[in-house]
C-alpha cells in the first residue's frame, strides 16, 4: 500500500493498541515502499563488532558519493528491550534507517545491543558507550566525522539513548539526540519493562534518565505518535515540561500525525516525509561544521 490517505486511515482504525497484531498490520502497510527502497540501495558493511557479546555489532551504510568527513547518524532500534535487530531477512525495517541516512549524505550506523532479560539495565547505555567509542576510532575509515554523531532511536532505543546521556554526560562527539516515543522516567515502570529495569521499584529513580536528559547541553529532538499509547505521550510531554521548567524553553519537538508507536519509526525515509524532514533539518543544524 502506498496511498498515504489509506495508510493513515488504516493506522487510525487500529487505534492506540500495541501487540503482535498491530505490529504485523503496521509492517504490512509500510513494507512495500521500504522494500523498494532497499532493493535500490547499496549493501551495507555488515556485522562490525564493537564489543565481545554476539549482539554487540553494527552495520554501516555509506553515502553513494561521500567526500569523507560527513556526520554519522546512529539508529537504535526499539522492541520493548526484549527483541528486534539491526536487520532481518524477513523485512526491511531498522536497516531502512541506515539507507535513509546514506541517501541523505550521512554515514548511517544501525546497531544491535544486548537484550533483556539476559542483559538488564544499564546494558543499553553501556552498549551505546561502546558504539560511540568504536566510532571515535573507526568512523573516519568509512567517511564519517567522529566529532559529528547524532543518535536516533525509537521506543526502547530512545530510552537507551536517554540512558546514555545519564551514563556518560560528556559529549564524546555527540552533536544531537532524536528521541521517538521513549521511556524517560515520567510514568511508573510497568511489569513488562521490569525484565530490563529490574524488580526493585526502590531503584527506579536511579535507573531512569529524566533528570540527566533535561540537564544535557546536547541538542534534543522529541516526538511521539498521534496514536501512541497515552503512556508514551505522557513521557514525552513530561520531558518537555521538565526541560521548560529547568532550562526556560522546550527542545525541538513534534507530534507524528497519522502514526502509531510502530509506524513512527518504520515509515522514516518513505514518501510521508513530514517527520523525516524534521529529523533531517535537526541533524543538519546540530551537526553543522
């Protein structure tokens, strides 16, 4: 399906639900367009290890005509802390962000990270720190500027990026962070998420990155979907309000109209360019030499 009026109507009909059926239906709405873009793209450099665990690996997507020293866009996938991967032979998603970056003359990096319940907090921020360290050393080999890195993530990926800003508050070349429908500490931790955050509610305040994210000097771009669960909407609104109270202004932000918790990430780089354009403008501004 490629008619966005029909796609938006189908997403609206699904409402605010999460779960396997909504995920499968959302993917089916978007897969043809993203697969066509995948078929036309250059293959990535795959499975570069940034750590010792089998999940600590990444793929690199280089621009068709890069002249070197371009910004690096790192995609951190979602999946409820429990699943998903940087690429999958059954669908084009997550890898699509690497291709999207390369089409726009950035070096795209799409990562795997350790998953719960085997790996719990703070494994996500720790893995991102290893990714950034790896890029500091290796990005120039692929035409990327290690001093102009932008982190982009959705859902659990956004939570991991926010956690990274708490885990490592120094910049280390990070010039911007895009947080899509993440968890930051403005709503209670739910039972499902305890597989990552742990079973002790007494430690939730220490684990959650709300304070660090409102205190960072790294530019932020925040978004949630029109048909996100109220929890994810409240998380983003809470972060915006806390940022306003602490710093006197809100960061760049938008609502992804016509999208749900899954399509906010899966549609990026496709023909609905509203959110993609906002992200590209933010990355260009935040990584300007």
